[in-house]
């Protein structure tokens, strides 16, 4: 409870004592935006951790060896993740639903086991030291990026492109009958998601002195998926709220340290049962209300509405 | 007026199924062209070939455009749409969670300019088209008779069924198509709604739109189309004006089926009989103490009323047939009797069992067993295993084994193939397996849903022989068939079902001579 009390009574002090947590929330929020884009176009892809790794390693390697300026490293890291997105997307985007999810998990595993843990330049299993990291300065680009990206993605959903995504999500066959080039638009969503994940990876290297290959495995991918599921995917704010909430949860639950994962799991199950549309529903942030309560309310309300 | 769509010798097979087998036809610009044919004739496959959802194996599909003829085969669906070919789907495919207006806006996709940058940095001049598109979308909704503003924005799936059908037409029109393909636009609608669909098609055509209409409702197709092509088993069996097509013997045979060779082939409504036949068959005596008694049964799927106040009975030892065109509600009645669907109103009693509340497994144990449409055998299990599953509800294992052995003897087709996976049997053999499986549940009343569906003529004979035989052995049968003439030949009594109602009833032989039966299938 101290956590909330401090957040409410002393926000500056809270920020100073939880800087790393705030930075992690921000990075997770960007990852959540990345998975939102592919979700919005109806694709269940779990490749984000892989693209994140590409962004992270590229950024650190470029700042270690050619010693290019950091913003350029980050840009190239994100773009390389996007390019990898095209390569991965070409074969796997023909798949749908759970098959697409499995194929993208395969990509994450292949990247980790086949490349990162096998190529000397990435430090293999040892990871990479990143002496140029700047944990305090690194928070600034993160905090600036979130509102900008949120705005851009929100606007994007209203363009011709975003409309095509929504149509594909609702019904691919119908979308192509309306003249929408389904493979192309799916690819665009997939690549934008990859670039955003790569960008999150690049930002993360800037606040850590060490790039740890175990950070980019299946568990990270599943974590990103939970942000979207818990937060809700009908609105870009959903995954962001999910990311912030789930990142803060371990801190809030510190007092039950040993049972943290158990409680985490219970909360996830409760959200799925009682609020399948996520914390942020289509109508925005609504109270958590179980279905049976809703039904009772309607029955009571019906005589009035009949008048 | 030139030819807008020209199909030459289009072929598409799925494995051994000749879904579309060398079809050629021409649709004139400005026409309303009807495409009809019994269930499984290949109509929707043909639409999918034209619109790029399926690849043709050979033949050409050419669309006339202002810049000359363009080959459509091998173009992806979105490219075909971009050339001005819009379609609706037989099973509704709306964007369920988008509003009606949003659905129509998506339909404008090919002609909406790319506005990504303009939307990202909200620049008013670049966004001007938005308001106009919104106005146009609302106009299209009003055009098809959908007042979307009436109850505010709400997801499309909450609209009534008829409104959803209309919305699909509006969405297709948003493309400003040159050819509009309507795949069963009136399916599941009541007569008044069908009239509105007919009016809409005629209005759109009067404004210059070419329409390709696929529907089972002969009244609708015969009413609006000047040109009709009839498909059966993937081939075009007739084309021409409605009058010509509806009197074509090949068409009548495709829809009503053919009587077995042994009896004189008379077609209901053919002249010499027409004169004497009463307009309405005298209602056959309803059984006094029926084994199955259905009273004022009403069944609905959401907003679609599939069965309206249907009453009938089956006495012990009878074969009773329910006949009628596709979509009339026959299978719905059977599925309600076996407890798979629950009626909205009415009663259905089998002996002392209330079928409207009893669970499906209780109904099977009570002796009412359904052999479902499409056979539903388990393709990967062997013939023997399929039969053993048919006796699932029984506890007397040894007797079951003996009965299976007997069945194998009675139906040598099954005996010879006892260890083959059932999926390797032909369609007719699978049907016999499905019936044998039904028999193992020891039915007192066997419900057979479309046993001849999709079967070649010799197999139809074999299946009907089996039905006749089990009936002689004392099983009461309720038969649902599209192949009306064969069913009437076999049945003691029959009921003609049309749009969820019982239109006629009578003895099999009386109905066989009744011209009204033909009308129920082919329209008046």
C-alpha cells in the first residue's frame, strides 16, 4: 500500500525512488503498442520479443564498434527489426490464428538459439556489456515516445489503412471482396509492429548496462501478450494500461513476495473471466462488472424501458 | 449492349468432385441474370471462381471493361473487386463489430484516396473527402431500406437478420460496381421481405447495374431474371428465359429427382394428368394414435423464423416423408425432434416422451434416432468402429456384436469393407453405413435427413432399397428428401414444406400427381 500512498502524496519522490520501474513501464507500454497494431489487424503474432532482440543487439553493437551516435543506432536497430519483419512475414503471414502464433514463436526461438546464442559478436550466452548505458537519461526518450506513439497509432486506426485493418480483423474474405489487398495490409501491420518492438528493445538497452539474451525468449513474448489481453485490444489505450498495471503489479505485491506469481496468475484469470474485453473495453475505461450483475440490472431495468 | 461477363469452359474440380465442370455462359450488360440449380450444383463455386476466391483449373472468365475485355481468372479477389465486380455472400459476412455506416465505408476502400499522412497530422484540406463519404454511406443505407440513424451507432451483428442481408448489399454497392453478384440474397427471408429484395434488384437494374442473382427461391429468380442458367453436378444443363427453363425436362429432373425406372415416368404437372388432378390433394387421414405427434411447432434461429406452426404425425409402421425445396425448414424440424434444437413454441411427443425438453441422448435411448444430413460418419475410424459407436447407448455388448455381424451380412457393401476407414467409402456406401449405424441404436422411429443428397443415380437406388427394406422389417421412418419423386414413391404419406410451413399433405401417390408440388420446388 505504501506504493500507492507515495504515488498519490509524493509523486516526485515516487518517481525518484522508482525510476527504473517507471522506465520499465514505459518500455512495456511501447511493446504493448507494438502488439496492439498486429492485434488490430486481426493477427495473433508472438514475434515481438524477437524483433525486440534485433533492435537491442543492433543498437548496442553499433554503439560499441562503429561508435555511431546513439539516436542513429536506435533508428537503425528499429529499421533492421522492421526489415526482419518483412523477411519473417513473407512466409508466416499466410497462416492464421494459433498457427501464426506458433510460427512466430518458432521465429523467436530460432533467433535466440540459432543466432544470438551462437554468434560470437553477440557475446553468445554471456550477453553483451553496454558501458554507454545511461539509466537516468534513458528515461527521457521513453517518456517522450509514449504519448507520440500513442497519438500516431490512434490516428492510424482512423486512416484508410486502419479501416482496412479493422475490416481484415472482422472478416478477411469480406475484406478482399471490398477490394482490400489483404496480404499487403497484414504485412504493413506486421512490419510496423516489428519496428515498434525493435524500438522498445533499442530504448531498453539505453537504461541497462547489460544486454541479457534470456530477456528475449518466449516468456517475454507471453508477457507482452498478457498486456494486450488484460488491457483490452479494442483501443490503443488498452494494451498500454495493461502494460503499466502488470509491470507495477510485482511492486505492489512485494509484501507477498513468495506468492507473487500465483497472485499474478489469479488476476489474469479473473480478468479473462469477468472482463474478457480487457480493462479498457470498447466504451473506454469502465468498471469491472461481472456478467451476472449486468444481466440482473437489465431485467430490473426492462419494465421502465417498456414504458 | 455488349457482353459484360463471359465464361468459357470453366473447370474446377476438388479431388474427384467435379464442382464446376466446363461451364460457359455470357451475361449481357444491363441484364439481371439468374443462376439456379439444386443444392451442391456448383453455383457458389462458380461465383468464387469469378471473384477470385478460387482458382480456375482451366477455361477463361472475361470481364468487359471500357478498355476492352480483361481476364479475371488468376486475379486475387481484391483485384477483381477493383475492376468493379462486387458480391455478397451466401452466409453473411459482415464486419460484425463495426457499425452499419462503417461497414459501408469499408466498401468504398478501392476509391478512397490514401490519407495516412493527412490523418496523422490532421490537415483539414486533405481530409475533405471524409464528410462526403459519410453522406454517401448514409445514402446507400437508405437506398437499401436501412435507417441506420434510427437507433444510433451499434455493431452490425445486433441488426435483424433481414437488415444484415440488406447491409451486405449496401456494402457491395459502395464499390460502385459494374457487376453485382448476389449469392442467395433472400435466403431465410419471409415473403414480404423477399418482395422488397426483388424490388431493390429491379430498381438497381433500372439504374443500369448488371446483376447476377443466385437463389434457391424460384419465385424470386423467375420473377426478376430475363435470362437464367441452370447448373447441376457442375454442368450447365439448361439456359434461356424463365418460361423455357422451368419447363425443361432436365431442369425438372434436377430439382424433383427421377422416379425409379420400374414406374412410368410422369412428371407432376405434366399436361395429361393436370386436367384430372385436383388442385389440392385430399388430406390423407392423420393417424389416430400416432407414434410421433407434432403440434404447432415453431422454431427460430435468432431473428429467422425457420419453422412456423407445423403439425403432423407419424403412426407406427409408416414411412412418412417431408419434402420441399432447400431452405424450407425440413432439417430444422428433424433437428428439433432429436433435441438438437429447441422450439420456440408448440409440442412434440414421441410415445410418452416430450421431445421439446428431453435431452438428445434421452431421446436416442427412447428409440428416436436421426441419421443426419451429410451422413456425419467418422472418416478416420473403420466401418466396424463406426458401427460400434452407433450402439454407444446400449449396455448389451454381446448382442451388439451379434447385430453388427448381422448388419455386415445384410449389407455386404459394409461387410466387405469392415476394416477400411469409413472415409474411403463412396458417398452412397457412407450413407448406408450411416443408416446401419442408426439401426444399431434400435430405433422405433428412424429420422433420415436427405439420404440421397449428392449421390449418383445408381447409389440413390441402392440407398432407397435399403430404406424400403428396413421399413419392411418394422422400423417406422420419417424421411426428409429433396428428391421428391423418389420419396413420394416410397412414402405412405407425405407433407410438402415451404418456407417453414406445411403447404400440402397427402398420400405419396396423390402428391405425385399434384401440380402444386412442382410449384413448391420450381415456383408458380
